[in-house]
C-alpha cells in the first residue's frame, strides 16, 4: 500500500472510544459515524454513547482500546471472544 504525503490541510478525523452496553467490550468508531456494531451483535448508536476517550487516528484508537481491554481483564477476568 502506497501512502501519499499528507495534504497541507487535513480534515481532523477523530475516533471515539467507548464501551459496548451489551458486553462491556471497548470499541472505537470514526467520529461522525452513526452506529457501530459490536462483535457481540449489539448495535451502538454513537449519538447516545458515553465517550471514554478520543484518538486522532485509527492506530491510536486501536492502541487505547487494547490498553483498556487489558485493564478490564485484570479486574474482571474478561477475555475477548476472538
Ligand atoms: Zn458488545
């Protein structure tokens, strides 16, 4: 995959980090998206969700979600279902 140089003015796309109300898993979604479907099957409306954190790019969002998952696992023994 070839990555072009960033244009001088880039729209700032944020990622929202939140928890699924169904299974408690941490997820992220692009800011501006209407819904996000959790791997557990629950569809989460992003206008109703409580945002835990924000990230500036998808990689950062993924890192934060992973960190949150690990914290949660320490406390509850939760392990992701794949
Ligand atoms: Zn879920």
